[in-house]
């Protein structure tokens, strides 16, 4: 193949080289730069939503969606997503938690898919059930679920007409620090122990909250 170089070809090459030189001097071109690909994206990971569903998004998007970010590069197969909801704890306390966490915290009402900013916890008070056991719940739950007698909004079990002094472990007529220490001494799996006030076989946070509801002079 015969290559013919003319004055016109040399002129075109010279102009092209000059144009590249001008771009390099002006900073608009870098002859040594590698070709640019897609800009670096923010890392993504599993995001647990309120309803327990899992999606893979960036951390900022997860927060925007009201979810809990599980970490960069975490897949939904590795994430454990449980539905969240508003947990009502006596008295006038609301936290967002799973139903298991709500139980551990001593919550009495759990509203799935709700947060404390939009869900209003109903008034709570002592409820005396047919066995004369006392616990704190809402008026509707006391009557319709447990068949009990509601003692009034904000009424603690120690001020109710049933189950007097169940947290008075040392029998001195008061629920005070001594009873609290006895409860802590029985902490953990302990079926049948007097400190297992909710009767679930374990002395835990729920029993501690019941003890505090009796705090002071027993009737």
C-alpha cells in the first residue's frame, strides 16, 4: 500500500497537535489521564423497614425511608429484619421497637408499623383480673382481653384494690431498696421465684417495672 504525504496532510496533523496542546495548557485536557468511567457511588447495604421488609439501598436513603441500616455490603440474606412498632411502657413512655424488645422493656401495648411521632399511646392503669392479679394495661384491654376491672388512668398496682404488696419480698410492709436487691439477686431464669412477678419463668425487666409500680408503703 502506497502512502502519500502532502502539504495538506502535514497542515492537518499540525493543527490537530496544536489544538491538543492548547487544551492541555488550559487544563481542559490531560493526555495522561485514564478514561473516566462512572463516578464512585455511595456504598449500599441491607435496610430493615418498619414492616420488616428488607431492601438494599444507601445509608442515607435508608434513613429517608425510616429504616434501620444494617451496614455497608450487608445483604438481605444476612440481615435479620423484624417488624417495628410503637411500644407503650407505663407510664407515658413510648419507644420504637420490635415486639420482642417491647416485651423485654415491659411494654403493654405494641402497635406494628407505627412510630411514636404518629401513634398516641392510650392511658394506662392498674387492672385487677378475675384471679386478683394486678398488672398495668389500657382500659379496653383490661375489660375486653383480660376480663378484669380497670382501676383508673395512671393508677399503679400498689394503689389498686387487688394484689397488695406482691413486691414486698422481705415482708416489712414497704417496697423499697431491700426488695429491689432481692429481685436483682434472683435475676435471670428463675421459674416459681416470688420475684418472677409476671409469672413467665424469668426475673427480668418486666418484673423490675412491676416492682417499681408498687414502690413505697404497701396497703
